[in-house]
C-alpha cells in the first residue's frame, strides 16, 4: 500500500525553501538566496525536508512527461492519439526534432540535479549545529543525493548523449553558470563512481521497515545496484565492452540475490506462493497487474516515483499521456498517446508489420492487461490499460488462473484522483538486463551454457504471465526455436517489449540494440566535434517504423546516423550559453531541414 506521511510533512517546506526561479534560460536551475539563509540548514529536519524536496522534484510533471516521451514515444510502441492536437508530437513522429520543440528542454532534470548539489553542499554543516544529525545520517543523505543525481544524468545521456556535467550548487544569480557539454564516457564514469560510493551508505532492501513507502520511494541499495546494472549495460552496448557486460550481470545478480534473501529471511507470503527453490519470487501472472500497476510499491518493485492524494500530488503527466475516460462523472475526452497497432499481433498473425509480432499467444495475460481493444485486426490505435486500468482482467478471487475463454477485456474505471506511481526499476526489468548482457558474453552460437541461462531468465518472466489453465502446445517459448546469439538477442528484446511496454524503456532498448550492431562509435568524443558518424543498424530502424501504417520509409530515410538517436539542444539554451554546441544534424531555425 502507498504511504506518504513523510512527504506530507516535509514537502511543502522543501518546495518553499528550494523554490527555483530563473532569471534567464540556461539550465533553469536558479534558487533564491533563501536556500542558504542563516536561519536555514540548522536541524536534521531541515536536511530531511530538503531531501524529500529532491524526490518531489524528480517526480515533477516535466520529468514524468519526458520519461514517457523520451523513453517510449519515439519507439514503435506509442502513437499520438489521432484526435489530440500537438505539433510537437507530430514533428517527433516525423523525426523533425526541431530545436524549438519543448520536449528538448532539459531544465527540469537540471533543476533536480541542482537540488541534489545544494543538499550535498550544505548537509554536512548541519552536523556542527545539530547533534542529532550524525555522521551516519549525513553519509546516508549524501548517498541519496549522489544516486538521484546519477539517475538524472543517465536520463540526460540517453536522451542527448553530450550534456553539461555539473556538481556545483547554483544558489546565487551572480554565479557563472556557463558550462560546456561533456562526452558520455566521462559523465557515465562519474555516475558509476558516485553510485559505488552511494551503495555503501543507502539503506538495504526493506531497511525502512515492512510496508514503508521509502523502501520503494527512496534509493535503497537494490535501486543503486539496478541503476549501476543499467548504466553498465548502456555503456557496454555503445563500446562493445565485455568487462562492462560482466559488471551489468554482477550488479543484476546483487539485486536478485538481495530480493531472494529478503523474502526468505522475512518469510513474506507472496501471492502465488514461491518455493524455497524459487530465487525470483514473482507474483503469479493473474495477480501481477494489480500489485505492480494498481496498488503500487509491489514486492517486485525496486524504485518508484511516489505520488499521493493531494492537489499537488497527482501524476498529471501520466494521466494526460495515457488516461482516457468516458465516465460521465470524470470525463476526460482524450489522452495524448495511444498504443501502436503492433500490440494486436499474436503468434502467426499474418497482418504484421515488418513480419514482427509482440505476443506469442493470446494466453499471455499481458496481451489483455497491457492494452485495451486488442484482438481487433482493424484497429490502428489502441488505448493503454497498464497504469490506467483499476484491476486485472482476471478476477483476484480465481485461484488457478484462467482459461482462454475466460479472458475478457474490461472497461476503464473512473478516477477521483490519479496518483499512480511511476516505476523506474522492478525485478523483471533487472532479470532481462542480465539476460541481455549474458547474450553478449556468450563465446559463440554454440555456447549453450550461457545461452541456456538467457533462455531460463526469459522463460521465467514469460511463463508467469501465461494463463495456467489455458496453455496448449506452442503457447510457451520453445528453446529449440533459438539457435544463435542473434536469435537470443531478439528473444530478450521481444520479452522486454511484452513485459515493460509503456514504462519508458523501449526507445532506450532499441538504441542499445542499434549500438551493438554499429562500428566506429567513439564515446570519448562529442558529436559536434566530429564530421562523420556511424550509420544506424537497419534492423533497428525496421522495428522503429512498425507503428507507421504508412510513411515508415520516409522516417527510415531521415535517420541516417548516430546523432539522430538523440534530441537537439533546446534553442534557448544555445542562445544563452555559448559554450553549448548543437547536435550537428539539426538546423537552428524553425524548418524541417536537416544537414
């Protein structure tokens, strides 16, 4: 269950004390002098209020909005709702990523970064005036801020590649704020260094006490390890580094082992009844939707942005993106985004784009739970159900799963408030990160020891979502269908799409897939400092354009090289900060022309 007591106590003080007002455009991270006023930074409570303010900032509308647009909308899984008017989204869909597009604005992430830097700059001073704020307390606060700052930078690197890396706190309008971009190698290494420090001092899994929201709302050791695994996987995909793939696996195993130890030590009864031999402890498929996407802060979750029932605590960005209702008491005529028609395609369905399918069988509960209106061959857009529907399509009272004939789609429920958490990391995500890295460490197509581990991980995630009484021959994944490393790479990619769709993962998954098949990528050099860039992997582009019923060829033609994987720098940032360099493939005028 969601619990929000500490947020309610501290967040107003944190927001007021850390109210950021900008006097020009660069980074938009200027707090007022009240932040370091002599009557502040006096008590342990002051520090805790600021820390809660940082978490509140991370869950802001703008950050949530960009997590969806940057991480999901550019991929094959989302389309703009046809009745929703947005030139910005239309241009993104057409790969016209103009520098004036508001989604290029990184200010909200830099605002959160600056809040982290302010806490890092002042928290230690409180030990001198408040004996109740101990060295251990200070180390824990520092670890939280290092981890949150790293998460922000990881979003920025994946979205823009070359970004300013800032550890100084900006608290006075007189400070020089002109900072040049850094290349990905240095930013990612700084993040890794900070996270390695943070893992020592953050709370271990479950350390806040049973059912305390901070176990999911704050960075725990599991969350730090999940982020490290993700960063190593991203860097490994860019550089083809075997050492980084091994580090991804190492940190994924830390998360898996930690979860396993916690369940076995506390003897928690998970729905579905995991056994002593089960190291993953996943919810049964009939229950997973409710616990992960309705109730929130589930046992499978690792880190969630927290929302609560107050006027300023609704998840309006997620609501606007995915939620649509015709309920007369809570009418919302349209969402911004819809699911692409690829989510209709199951098994040997002949009406597939690029010959691809998402689901292997209609016995996969995710087929029904993730998306409304499936099984409609003529649909060109589908409403999103994940994080919108109020319950699983399977009744929670059923004990043995459901047969195919029992599966029916339900209608969306009405909301009096919309406080759905945003899941940053959950266990199946980490399991599939490990599987993705393992494929790349396999010595050859005949390395059965490694590739069998890959299959077992994917099969575990997949099988829990198969309707137990509806399984027929061919309904589950068949190991004999996968014979090469390439087959297993695509298997993991497909399972991540089934399991993590609409969660802001897919575009980043596709970019990693693309990088693994590109040569000549140099993460030590900024895009603007080079004249030629490696071409994009054609198979990745074919996946991107699956959502287009027409016009896919034009999109493929426009995406010629590495810079097209990233957003341009927002034009107002370029005007204010002369040290910034624009992504070189985008012109700086309001046209659709490209260099």
